[in-house]
């Protein structure tokens, strides 16, 4: 179908974008890379929406170190994320995740801020920032705030963002020496959304495990993490079902997704042991 | 005239060689001309409001709001279009008992599937037409839907078309021999139930047409991506009340067909009718979302099968009960009973056995209509046959290759007639299987499989032999009353510069028809292929013909072109003889030159002959024939169909924990008779295999109990992509048909016919240690895991 | 507020090396703009939801889905389509390899496939077949079964690497 829009505006500053969002009072959407939003609009799922284009906002760009944190601008494209040396050094999970995201012609345009804001429960980056214990930086008319990734993702396509807020950056702790960061997923075809996936971080302070494709949002495997911290691998594997909440859909049943999540965890543990 | 095909060094030996496709350089430069690339002055665009219900009564249509939208020029309901376009009923006389209901271009008072066109909105742009279409208000009363195949005939199931009496569109049972006795006396009897998923073609270029009515000329011109321009011409003339000669159908580049573009679609007929009403060009291009619910679907079958074998693995009998759901209407004009009929015709095809019973029950349902899609019925019949043969081999503890060898029609047994009454002129199952096993190094592969299994890796080898129906005679459609030509024609002309033009009734869909025609004509006349210009796809210009379907383009269109080319050569030589004052029989044409037949010495370029004929005809003897244009037609007469055969093998690895299948390699040996262009044939096979693998592993139109399609987008209907597909090794055995000089049979569907069976057998071979088996397509990882018993909840 | 959101907007961009100034509906995607306003019909709309890859082209040197970008968003961008790539001659070897290997049948996917393959080849070296398959994983071809396409890309990669020696 042909996209229909009720209006389009280019914002050049964060303040402008959030002010316009506030003014639109729920009647406008932010477009960044647009790789999910445009597809939805082209499928007639967007209604007669208005778009605020944030691609021109310089403050949303760039990857940099801020003290002991790695800060990724919300407009960072997946392709840039995948090849950036600071990411490879301090958050290799993201470097490994990028090739799993869709296809190159999507990765050149899709952004990390857009992916997190869209909050597809089967997407890689939301699970990665959850596993990395990231803070999501958010701006609104009332100012800036940071929210932990674990509190950011609420439901299918639902986040903690108010309708007049945008994600401006993602702030991550730097990977410690000997920290292990893994991602595994199973998708029917290369680049498809995962039937099930897992992002796992083992750092001195403990394990963080995030499942994706197996619930209404990327889910932290709290029982699994506790068992892993206790060194009980068998208990970790047994705990998978209680940490996730998969639904059946035309692509896979909940039971199959549960099964795959367990298989993936075991394979990650084998990777860690290797 | 004959051609010494056995001699690769003969002059002008283009038949049998890979020559480049004349249209390919254009396509790689983005200079194709597909329907949507054509823009006409004052052109309008169409968008359809389609039924959101599987079955519903239309109680009111309000177009007021839509009509007020910017850019909207007209809106048509079914009632509005009724005076301009008659309905159709898709039946064929030779499919006895086939029944269907009248179908209109736009639904009149009732919709029967989600996606049926109800209202057409015409606007200055497609975007405006879509925006207005969203504002058309239609009130529906929902009616009960029929979605299940096996219960479609139950008394408590509602009847979709009450006038028909029941939901049974067609049933045919064929019995040969004493089936019950064979099963009663058999050493082993194996029964199994199969399912093939409902597929659709997903041509990358969506369906579309551009219709332009010129009232001054009283003439309708339609640009359409179609496989059968003359058939479309006939149909539009019939239902729009025009003389056939007043309709011109032009088919430029087509972005994939696979059978999807050989049918008559209500939205396309509506487009032509609306163009006629408005007197302006009207374009309709389906978007992908409407393609999924309005393109034909196919292969929605459930089959119960039985095989009886003796102690030596000799097949005693097959017993097949096929059920298929075709949607609410039989599709015009080829009908939706052909696929089930093919299953009856093709099961057991490669094997010489005595007792056969097969029945197909074709039922109506409230889903998108199904019809002929690449390799019509073949993948189903082959999967059922080869699945049962493998199960028999397993029961006998016999190697799958061996049981096939013991049952094939012998290569020296032809002509032969199958238990399904199919007549085979000449096939090569034994040679084909031998070549396949050698090419794949079957024994080494078995050792690799065993070594892998020792390590806990489950690999499997699957074999599938098959027959394929090509080069159809009028027995396919014509005898049933359809105006679908089994004959095809070619006109070959020499122009003053010595170059040659061929106009053919078969069409180019990307398979390489233009290259095939250029090389056949080049050899026939005696010029280089690049001196042959090819014109296809215009009913006003080309000889009348059937077009491209059922693997007939090369075998029938190619033969017509060859005969026309040879006739032109004869005509040229007659003029040359007069000019050179020697017997025409002492001359030939080689590489664009008149030459001495014996010595090969050049006598005169064709351009000189052209100069004299066209500009100095006064110098030629009075009364000398000088017709440098020749037309020939060809139709098969001896056999209803030219059957081909082949064998495929698949090597797979199944992840025991996830059910994921990795396709390690695929092989195919097939026999399409004379191979005209080896590269094009091989690529048809490869593309066909992958299309078959798509159906076997990924593709399925999923519906809920309300008749809603659940996965109607490219994100959800999974087609084969590059990463998961294997490399494929292709080889040939050549058993030319004696019906034509060319000796070519069809090759375009063989890959699709055999691949699903091969990969199904390979997966079952891989998971054999689990004791489970999977006979339902697509074989998704989850279904495989459930078949293995690994997943039970 | 109503002034902020436009329903039409002026864009200036470079298309195939030529300056283009146009007024577009904000709801028009880039592929339709190129096809309908500029007559660049080499970019094909196969699904319009970003999956099939037929509309893949270059924006600012990077491959992009034309259907997942508004024409309005191309303001200031450099856009290159199959027509531009052909004119510049930069993929002539790849186009020739596609023809030679018959790595196309109907040709509808081909412009997007070429743009994607060219993107991989521009990185240099000789990628393995798995890498080629992965890079092309977002481009649907119903006709060929992909193998001929992989062969053609591999052949060009080898030839280019050889030429550098």
C-alpha cells in the first residue's frame, strides 16, 4: 500500500522534537531510521499519522566514552554500531548482535534509538541493552532522565517513554576484563526475527541473561541468572521456563519457543565453557 | 529437412549450445518494461475495496465519502459494472461433473473469500485511490464459512453456493486392475497420510494490467503481465461484449509468472471494463498485501495413500485418496479441478505396476481460489508416491535406490501406458537414476551419513523419481471447450539487411524464451543468433498461440519457429538459386552467407540477396517466388502430452535439538528430450528446485477458522532466500520426442515436481533414529521436532 | 502547530549525479518518487514493506530500501539507482557476469540484487560463498534459486582481486 501521512516535520533539536510531540498530544510519531515504522505505515497500520523526523538532530549522533560509561547516540545506525571500534572494545555483544539484525540495507538506516523505542519483543538490540544493564537516556519537555533498561521495556511495542519523550542515547558500563558477552538466536531464515534468542553477559558482578522472542518484551532471566551466579548450571537450565512468557503465533508455538530458549541457553553455556 | 543433432560441428549448430539471452543486458541495466513502468496520457489508477470477510452478504455500500476525496474520478460497485461485464463459470466439459458458480468481476451481493474485490475506486493516483477506498463504507452480514477440507461435504457444513447443491466441485476416481486383491495378498502394506501446505506464487512483480479503450477505433488495448496473451484477448472480448479482433493484448517484460499469471482474475477484468466505461487508460497494479489474498493459491491437499509390495520390493498396488480445497470458485478458464486431476494421473508415475486406484475430491471453501501453479499437481503426486515407496523400502529393510530400480518402467519398454492411462513415448528412469547415484556418489554419501551419525549428527539422503507432463495437446483444455490454444505459431522473416525477425505466440517470462527462439531460428535459417530479433507478446502482431504454460514454450513454440525458419531458408535458397543460376539444393546458408552446400564456399551475403529482392526485384525472373516471410504452426498429434522424467536427491542435516534443517546439497538428473540451451535448462531446474524447496520447508498460506489469512505479507509468508538454499548439481539424459524435428520437451517444472519429495525423504532418513516421520509440508522445524517426539506439549 | 506539519515539502537532492528539485507529497516513498516523478523505473516495488529488496538503491553511498524511506527524507541526499550505476560504468563487470552466468531470469529483482552485490564487492577481497549468500540475504529472487547469482558475484570478486595483483 501507499503510505499516507497527515503531516511531516523535520526537527533540528531535541527540544524542538519533544516540544512538537507535546503539542501533537499523541497525534504524532517520531521517525528515525524508519525501518519498522515505514513498513507499518506502508501496510496501512499507521493510520493517518504525522511524523516528526529526528534524523537531522546532531545531538543524537555519535559514539563516545563518558568517564566509565560508553554512550551511544540514539541515531547510531546498526551498520555503524557493528563496525565502531569503541563498541567492539567495550560492548562486543552489540558488535556480535548487529549481523543478526535484518539485512545490510536495513542496518544502514535503522537506528538503535528507534529499535529500543519500537520495542519489538523479538528484536536483538533491546535484549542486548537489557543484558548489558544499560541506562536509556530520555528527553522530554520536562528535561532529561535515565531509566534502566529493565524498567524501560514494558510490553509488546510498549515502553516507559511518555508520548512527548524521545530516546536520546544509551549509556553502558564498560566491559570488564575477561567479561564474556554472547548472543545466540534461532530464526527461520537469516535476518528474520528470532523464534527465540538469548543475550548473555558474564561479568565479575554476576551474570545477566536476556531472552528475546519469548515474551511480550525482552525478559531478564532472573532465576537463570541467580542459578548461574550460584554456579548451578543444571538449575539454570531448569529455570528457563519460569523466566520467559512466550506466546503462540503462526511462526511457532509457545512450547517450541520455550524449548528453543532452553537449547540456546545450554549452547551459550557451552560457549562459555569453551 | 533434418538436422544432424549428433554432430556438434555442423554449421550453425546453435541448438544445444548456451547462447546469451538477447533481453538480459536490458534487464541488468534497469531498462525492463514491466506493466507498472508504462505511463499513458490521462491514465487513471485503480484500487479495490476487498472483502474483509470469508463469507458475507453485502447489505449496503456507501461511496459518498470516498467520492468526495481529492483525485477520485469514479467508483464502481458490482451492480455498476454488471451492464458492462458478464460473469463466468469455470468448468470444462472433459472434467465430468465439474461445477462452479457464476463469478463476477466485482462481487454483487455476497463475498466468498477474504480478498474478493467488491468496489473499485478510480483516481488520478494509486495513493489517492487507496485513500478513498479506505472511506468506502460497506455493510456486511456475516455468513458461516467453510474452511476445512475433510468436513466440507458433511451434512452440517453450510453449502457455499446453494444452487450447486453441495460443496463438491469435482470428483474423479480411476481404477485399474484389482486393487483390493493386490492389497489382500501383499507381503507388506503401508499406509500414510500426507498434507501439502496451501502455497502461492509470490511473483516478485505483482499482477497488473493497463487497459486503454479507444472509442474512436472501437478498440481495447491491454498491457498485461501474462503467460497467455491470446487467451486474455478471447476472455476480455467475450465478457466485455467485443469482437475478438477489437482487443489487443500486449505483454512486455513480466516479473515472474509460475502459473500465477495464466489465469483470469476478477480485478483485471474489472480494470478492462472500467477503462471501457471511462474511455481513459486505467492501470491496476496489485500491491503485495492484496497479492497474498487475490493471487491464486495452490496445493491445498490432504492425501491418504497406501502401497502394497511383495517380498522382493515389487510394487503391487497404489491406492490414493486425494482431497483438495479450491476456494469458493473454480478459476476461469482453466478451472481448479486440474490439480486434483493431475494427482490422479501422476501418482505411481515412474513405476511399472498393475493395480491402481486414485480418487480426488475437489471441494469448495471460503479461502482464496486455487488454480494451476508451477508443476501443477506434480509435487503432490511425487511426494505421495515417493514417500510411500520410501516407507515400503524401510518396511522391507531395502535400500531406497534399490526398491526404485526394481520397479521403474524399463528404459527399453517404451512406448508404454501407465496404470493411470498416461501414455509414455520414451522415458529414462533407469539411466536417470544411475546417473544421479553416480553424480552424487551415493555410496560415499551413505558412508558420510553413517560417520556423522556415529558423532550424533543426523544427516539424511532423500531420493525422488518423477514424471512430468509437458507439451500439452488439446487434451488438456481444448477438448473441454476452452479457447486455449495448444497449437502455437511462428513467423520468420528476412529483412533487406539479411537480419531475421521471429514473431512467436509463446511468451517470455524470464525463462529465456527469446534466447531459445533466437538460437532455433538462427540454426534453422543459417544466421547468428544475434542476427535474429525476437518479438513475442502482442496479439496484434504475433501468430495466434497458447503462450507459456505447462512447459510448452520450447517444445511447441520452438518447433513452430524451427519449421518456419527452415521454410524461410528454403525460400531464400530458391531466390539464391535463381540469382546464382544454380540448383537451390546445391546451396545452403551458413553464418549469414549463401554457401555451396558441398564445399561450404561463400557465394553471397544474405544482405545482397535482400537488396535484390526488396529493391531490385525487377532483376529476378518473373514468377519467381520471393516470399521472405514464412509462418508455420505446430501441434502435437501422437501423444496427449510429452512426458519427461527425472530424479532428484537431497542431502540434509537435521538439528536434533531444534528441528532446523540444513540443506547440504541437491542433485537433479532430468530428461527433457533435446536440450536446446544447456544453461537455460539448468537454471530452470535450479530455480524450480528452490521453488519446490520453498513449499517443502517454508511456504504455507495459513488461515484461521473465520477464513482470515494469518500470514499475508512477505514478513510472514516465508519464501526461500539465499542463505538457506543449497548449491545444486544438474545433469541430463536426453530422450528426444519423435513428434517434432526439434525433439524438445518441457523443462521448466521438473525442479519443482521432484524437490519436495526428495527433501521430505531426506529429512525422514535423517530423523529415522527417532522413530518418527514427517509427511506434512511445509516441514517446519517445529513440526519436525514434534514428529521426532522431542516436543509434545 | 498546523504550520509545523507539512503535507507537501520541497526537496533538493542529487539523483545519479544530477541536481533535482521537486515538491513532493510527504507520504510518497522514495521508490515511487524516483519511478513516478523522475521516470527512473529501474527501481522496482516488490512488496513495499521492506522485505523483498527489489527497491534497494544507494543513498549517500549506502544501500537502502527505497520503500522504507520517504522522498521527503532524501532532502540533501545523494541517491543512486541502477540507471546511475549503469551510466557510471562501476558495475559493468558485475552486469556482464550476471548476463554471462544467467544470474537473472525475469529481471525484476535484478537492480536491487546488483546494488546489494556491488555493496559487498566494494569492500574488496574475495568473499566466500556463505558471505555472499549472507549479504544477499535480504533480496528475494523467485526465479533463479540464487546459485547463479552467487556464482556471478564470486566470479567478479575473483576477477577484481586478480586485477589488483
